[in-house]
């Protein structure tokens, strides 16, 4: 069976690429291992994803789907001593003034249905066993309904997420980007304390000594809550993941406050071994999309946006190569890899800032000017194509972050002292071996 393009994975990146290809008249097959709808983490969108959602023609469907509006973001210290908020409408164009918090089971199913409405074919509960790629095309062997299928296509797009099927099969070199490995524990809750309207739908990020916790309102009742910590810290506690989550909540004032009246309504989920990036994202007939190309710490909710943007870029690259009558030229391969890496690098720099205590003090302080506040709003909103004026302000911000280590240009927040207190509390809890309290 022959197709113009086969896409491995029906997440946002895969379905974005599929819709672009199908709208260009290509015959597209999506191979998905699971049955939709299915649970997935990564529930907070950022405004600069709106452009891609409009480009693939799905924005109006999302607006009508009843997702929780997200107007900004709040960052809070675990000891409740300081907080800062970002309101998107203050400095962004109307099309970027809001976005949505999305339960991924519904959001991903909506994008998949949209791809089907554009003419894509979908095989769910299909396991891809192998891919053979050459300059002339690709062959895919997959298992569906107990039967093995041999498929042919001109293009293969790997949107398999952190499974990174092609990356593993082709043994592509990758880097951990110099960041410590992370471990996440998360679940859905009812009765979580929320900010007052209009900020009731905003994401709240609570910074603790060894990581951070997210609060993402999904609807009137349900909130996604997750703890991201260094793998080293998690292993040192000696606790099971869910026990560690509950003990960290017990030891952290801001988390206790927000979860005091909450009840967990889902099982716990876990994810580990976070940050990596493949050093090559494209070949003559294959392209890596989203998490299959690389995954960075989700602190600034970049995952879905990078998946959608890379999906659209990958599809456009293949369409241009088809127009030229051949495989993806080496220059185009390098250009795609470079662009995916460049977008990722914008968030990587922000992530390094977030985990550096001195830089984080600058981030949590009022910006010295409205121009710098505007630049930070654009960063948090996911603008990876800053003009030179905004880039200048961003460079100044990171310059202040570097100076803060040596000269206190903003007030010290005592993060190092605050960092010791939760650790001591957790040590006592661990020694007592208390039964985890229900949340």
C-alpha cells in the first residue's frame, strides 16, 4: 500500500503535519499505537501556538470546544514569600492575548478528527515495528489487529514522542543539553484552591528548592497538579513517587494552601529522564517532529507549541522537496534541524534561568522598565521570533541575571536558605516513615 506520507504518532505535532500535507493534496496515513481518546500530560498551551492552530484551520473548533481560557501565568515561591504574574494581553497583540488549558485526551482527539476531516487516513492501535528509508522513499512494517502490514511512502515523519522511534532505530546522536535529569509525578484533583477571576484559569508554577510544581485548571472542577524534581533528589528521598509527592506537599506552605481541600480524582502518573535533543532532525526522506526531535523541561509549557511548529515546518519542507522533484536536500535538512534547535534554545535559556537561584530572583522582581516587561511577556508567551528591539531587552534581562550572582541588583529572596528548610522537614518525615496522608 503506497502513500505520499506516513506519520508515526497522532499527537499534536503529527496531526499538524498531517493536516498541512492533506490540505496540499497529499495522501497521508497516520499510525497511532494507542486508541484515542487517551490520557497525556502537557495540558497548558502558550499564546504563540495560536498561529499554528489557525494555520491548520482548527482554531475555531478549539474556541468552540469549551476549554478553560488561559490569560496568563503566575510564579510563586514554595514558602509563599514572593510571587509574580504575567498577563498576556498587557503587551501582546489581540491574537496572542489568550490561549487555553486543555485536557489532552480531548484536545488531541480534536486535532486528530480535524486531520481526518482534511482527508487523512488513521490506523489506531497500530505498532510500528521498523522503518527502512532511502533517497527514493520509505518502507514501514507495522502490526495492526494481529496482522503485519508492509507500507510504502515517499516521506516518513516521526512524531512518536519521547519513544523517538527513528532516533533509536537510526542511532542518531543526541545530547542531554547539560541539564540534570528530572522526574515528574502528576494527577488530577478536584477542590484545588484557585486564583480569583479573571486569573482563575491561569497556570500557577510553585518553585521549590529541588524543582517546581504546576497547577493547571482544566475545567470548573478539575485541576492538573504535578511535581517536577531532580532525579537525584527523588532517589535520595527513598520514597515511592506518590509518597514523595504527598510528603513534598506536606512540607511546602504554598502547596499545602492550594491542596488543603483537594481530592485526587485520577491515578498518579509518572515521567522521567527529561531533557535531550537529537543533533540531526532530518534526512533525505524522514523528519523528526516535536518530542521525537527533542524534549526539554516543561516549566514554560513549550512542548505542544514546539510540536505544532515543527510539524508544520516538517510538512512544508516535504512539500517544497516534492515540488522540486526529489528528496530533502542536505541544505534543507540542516535548515530544518537548525530551526527546530533554535526554537528549542529560546526555551532552554529560560529554563536555565529558572533553576538558577540568582537569575530567578531577577525574574521574580518587577522589571526595571515597561520595555523589558514586554520582552519577558513575549518570552513566557512563547514568541521564538523576536524582533531586534525585543531581543535587545531579552539580552539585557539575561545580563542582569548574570550580574545578580555578584551584585544584588534586585533584593535577595533567600532562596538558598528557603531551600534548606523543606529538605530538613522532609528528612524528619522520612525518618518518621509516616503513612502518606490523602490529599
